[in-house]
C-alpha cells in the first residue's frame, strides 16, 4: 500500500483507509500510517 496517508484527499476519498482524513479507529489495520491528529477529524 502506498503511503498516501501523507497526502490530503477530498471528502469523497475519505473512508478508503488511504487518505489522511481517514480516522485511526476506522482504519486500525493501517494505524501505523496515521497519527493521533487524525482522530480529531472523525
């Protein structure tokens, strides 16, 4: 999986677990690519 977590995505792309806007809890399988900052965007 490419490190797309560092890129900003449109709202339409959110929820695919490949965007920075995805939340940690919903995408726990790739939680290593996300920081605690993303949890506040849920």
